[in-house]
C-alpha cells in the first residue's frame, strides 16, 4: 500500500487463542521481514513454512521501514480441534472476554520486555529515517 508502513507488534493471537497450530507460509517477497517467536528470529524464504503456537507463544515482526516497491506476502493459517473451535470460537470474539485475555497477556513480564524492546527499535528506526530524509 503506497505510503503505508506495515507493523506487527508483539502479540499473542487473541481472537483464536484456542488454536493448536499457527502456520506462516511465505508466498512471495522482495525484502526480508523476519518473524520473531519468543526472541528467536525466522527469516522465511519463498516457499518456506513456519509452524508455531501463535495463541501461546508471543510473536511479532521486526520493525522495518518499507520503501516504495518493497513487498512480502505471507499466508497465515490457524488450526484447532473441531471441539475447541465449536466451544471457544464465539467466546474468543466476545469483547469483554477478549479484554480480559489481553490484560492478562499484557501484564506478563516476558510480553512486557519484548514489547518494550519492539517499540524502542521502532522509535530508533523512525529517528534514523527522519535523519536520512532531512
């Protein structure tokens, strides 16, 4: 999207917290944009598949400034048992229950550390970009 810079901060997959598997499949790209899962970085190449527990493992994409023409295409899929989906899908989307989950996760010390690191990197990246554009 012209003029937009993608951002995927530190998070758990809160709307499908019952999922057993998350799969990221790298469809295409012309830049590297690593996904980080609990501080382990994965740089997917075309056709690579990464399997992890997005609902139970904190993850994010490193802060990056996309330039005109930069792109990455990833197909993300979430899998759960039929029983978990049928019991928990509607509950997962209840706004009050979601707020409770987010509050619990966001008070987790590990989440807070990674989140602070993410926003510090993003701020430094923005400063460097502003300096380069002046």
